C-alpha cells in the first residue's frame, strides 16, 4: 500500500498539491473492502486456501506496477527478477 504513494505523489509543478488525495483515499477503501470480502469468502470456503486473501494483495501489486513510471528503478528491478525466474523455470 505504501508503494502506491510513489505514483500518487507525483504532481504537476503548478497543479494542486492535494489533487490525488481523493484517489488515494478511494483506493484505500477499495483495498480494505476487497480484503474483507476475501476474508469472508475464505471463512465460508467459497475460495480455496491457496489464493485465500492474497489475490487482493497481488491485484494491488499489479496496480502499483502499472502506475509506476517506466524509467523507475523499482519497476525495472521487479520486472528483471520476474524475467529471471521465468527463464530459470523454463
């Protein structure tokens, strides 16, 4: 969740400082409610143990990677590690 602050913290030089605060609050509530839904599904055994509640976190990670700028060192290192794992498994 804290990595989401990187793309949401970027603002235009003459833009509003608080323009993306609303988006951050909405994303937090969506993440929180999806976590509650996932927890309920696991308790009612509607979702198996392996995906459990982790699908919500993985969804957030994909969102963060999509919002990070292309030349971001964090994004490059994560994608590089993923590619290496893919090559090792093949």
